[in-house]
C-alpha cells in the first residue's frame, strides 16, 4: 500500500452515526504508518478499500485524523521573521492529498475533531519577551485569567473532578465528556510533534466510499 510491500500496524475505528441508518467510520490519529509524501494519497485510498469489506453496509465514509509530517512546513512556508504563513486553501490541500490516487476520493474536512496544531513557546526568553510575541488579544486573556484567579497545574487522572461536568455522571468518563462538548483547539502556529517536527496534515481527511457502498 502506498509504496509498502508489507507492514504491520494497529489503529482503532469508531462509528459516528449521522442519522438512524447512515454513519461514518472515524480513525483518530491514524494510521500510524507514514508513507513518503508522494505515496500518502494512494496509501489512504488503498487502505480505505481494504477496510471496506469489514465495515457495515451503511457506512458512507472513512474519516482519518492524521498525525503525519506537514507538507507546508518548508522554508518557503515561513516569512522573513520565521513566522509560519499558514495552510493553503482547502482546494489545494485536496489536490495534494489526491496525488497518485485512482478515483480521487479524498476530501479535506471543514472542521477537525482532534487538535490540529500545537504551539511551541521558547521558555528561555523573559516573561516580557514571551508576551510581546503574542497577539494583543492573547495578552489580554492571560491577564484576565490572572485577575480571575485561574491556576494551571499538572495532575494525574486522580486529580480531575468527578464527574468532570454537570452533563456527565459515573460511569461516564472524561473522554465521553470531551466528545459530547466537541472540544477543539485552534492556533496560528504550524503543527508540531513532541520531537519538534511538524505534523498532522491534513488534520482531518475523509475518504468517500461512494454510493455503491450501501
């Protein structure tokens, strides 16, 4: 698939119902296998077709939240001050994603479920320098949070409130709560992995399984 003769990897698939009959299959942060850039579209197309026999008949699409290195993090994607210019238009992302595919079935979703981007802050700078590099609205929100007494601390799951919100009660846990509230994060920085490499392009891709899938 997509340039691989054989490989093994795991991923999980969730079903999200659109109505009483139709639904989409959702793959969070998967597949973990990352083909070369020119083979990624063909890989997703072939993988979707390979999964087709294992999905119920009323599944109309597969949705992938990819954790792959970004195509738009090269030198020309940053301005003279080192700021990321941002993603190209959705149509251009789809052209890039469908490169090498047979049926051009891949579409860039309008929204993301999982966070598409992360922000890397240089903590070696002074607090004043860090704040100066932020937008005025961000600085305002930080100062407002300080006035309101907001605290940030690191805890394990034992330190989380239970139930996590008024909508949830045991045995409903935090993952269900997050899905119910549709939590998302949007930033203006390029996608970054924990090792500092950009990732997650396109953050959410949908493989159209076609009308003959029913």
